[in-house]
């Protein structure tokens, strides 16, 4: 009987997994599409606001709000309605990206301090939406299976790669026309707006109805999770869940206990993004000198980073290449600090080929180590603990990004 039950459980877990991975990937693309849109059209904003360091300022504004909001979500994660949180985040992304398009159309692409402040406000809203979606989705997927977490992070990296590719295409298409940068940027933001609308539909109606998602959410509910209740209600299985839930809540580790048990993973995630964002994108836009590539140079560097990040997030799918040892992950993470010296000398004395190689490795190592840590850390915990740990790791990730974009300003003193 026990063997039969295990076989049925395995069948349910496999059913719809490919579809869940595909949807998770698209949701990952949408989680960063709006943010990447802003930073990938940096050349357009540098033309409108040449004296305001738009890539550095907008990144800092974005991450400040994302981090502050994520602190609140992490503190209250066990009581938050995950479905409402994620849908609200994608809706905020959609409305704010649409607002940026409308702002540009209404102002006819004019610069000025007033328009810059409005753009900063919209970018701050992106940060709030990021904390809704990234923390909510990672926490939700962490109580399921590593493949879905990997797909989501793969989609986030693909978002950067796709936006870079589209930016290069639109720049080439409109470069010789009047207002070429502006036309390309508007088209770019419009595509991102449509993508966010697709994500709202997928998360609200498609994802919760997949068998593998129902299985893991029901399992998490039986283990005492309150964050999945509205998702179960949405697919009409609230009665089953309520009949099976144990009369007393199961004991779970506190956030403090989870943090100390996974402190090395938390520190590693923080350091990975601190280093990456201290170089990307501000340094690549403002500190790489002038070359014969002209305005194409920073865009190509951004694209190379995003492509490397995307490839790096899929390497761990090959089991014998995936790094899981805690000491080896820590050593690999700390060794990336050597890249700071490498970028310093490459910017002063190197050539574009060396810079491209370094940017490629920066992205590759960023993606690889991120997926290794985020898929290994939640193993061995109950559903509610996995959700809490996912939120804690995303908080450290956003903290690392905020620290990185703050330290990025130090390159201006070089």
C-alpha cells in the first residue's frame, strides 16, 4: 500500500511539471522586464538628462524602495496572501510601465528636472512591485521543487538578455531616423507593458490550476502554511484542504533560526549581488572610456553581461557541474572580488576585447552561483519554512543589490 501511495505521489508531482516550468520562466521574465527596460534604454535617458547620472540614480531609487518593501514583507511573510501579493506586483509593473510610455508621449520626449523627478517616482514604484513579485514568487516556488525555482531565475536572466537584444535591434532600426532613440525606447516600453499583462493572466489563471502546483500548495497547507490558502480557494479545492489540515499548527523554525542555519547562503547571495551591481550597469555606462564603438559600446557590454547571466543560470541543470558544497560556494563567491581589480585595470589600460571577456565572466558567475544557492538552500524544510527562507534570501539579494549600486558611485572618484 505504501509503495502504491509513493507511486501515485510521484505521478502527481510529475504531472504538469513541464508546463509549470514554462510558466515559471515567463513569470521570471516579467519579474524584471520593467526594471530591465528602464536600465537598457539608459542611452536614451542619458541623452535627455546628461547631468543627472540616470543609470546610477534610477538604480539607487529602485533598489531603495525594493529593499524597504522587502523588509516589511519578510517580517510578515507567514501572514501575507501570496496570491494577492504577486498579482498586485505584476499589476503595478503593468500600470507603471504604461505610465512611462504615456509620460514620454505627453511630454514629447522632453528632458528637464520635472520630468526626471516623475520618472524617478515611477521607478520607485517598480521597486515596490519588485519586492511584491520577486520575494513572493521565490517564496512560493521554494515550497515546491528546485526545477521551478531554477526556471523562474532563468526567466529573470532571460529578461535581461531579451531586453538587451531588443534594445540593440531597435537602436539599429531607428539609429538613422529622427528621434531614433526615442522611438526605440517607446517601442521597448510598450513590449514590456504587454509582457506584464501576460504575466498577470498566467499567474492568476494558469499557474494555480497546474496539477504539480496544486499538489505542493496542498502539501504546504497541511504543513501549516497560511500563505497558500487563497490559491487553493481560487482552484476550488479549499474544502479538501480544510478537511485534511491538522487540528494544531505544526511547529516550524523561526526566521531567526532559519537565518542562522543558512547564514552562509545569505551572506553569499548578498556578496554576489553587491559585487555585480557595483559594476553593472553604472560602471559600464560611465567608466569604460570612449571607443570607436561609440554609443553602442555600453549597450553591447550590458548585453554581454545579460547573456552570460542567462547561460550561467542554466549550467546548474547539469548535475555534475552544479556546485552544492557549502565551502566551495563560499570560496567561489569570495574569489569574485578579484574582478574589481580586473575591471579597474581593464578600464584604464585594457581594450574592448578584455572588457567584454570580464563582463561575460561577471554575468556567467553571477547567474551560476545564484541558481546554485537558491535551489540548494530550501531543501529539507517544511513548506512554511521554505517560503520564509525564500523571502529571507531575496531580502539578502536585494540588500546586496542596494549595497552594490551605492558602492558603484565610488567609481566616479577613480
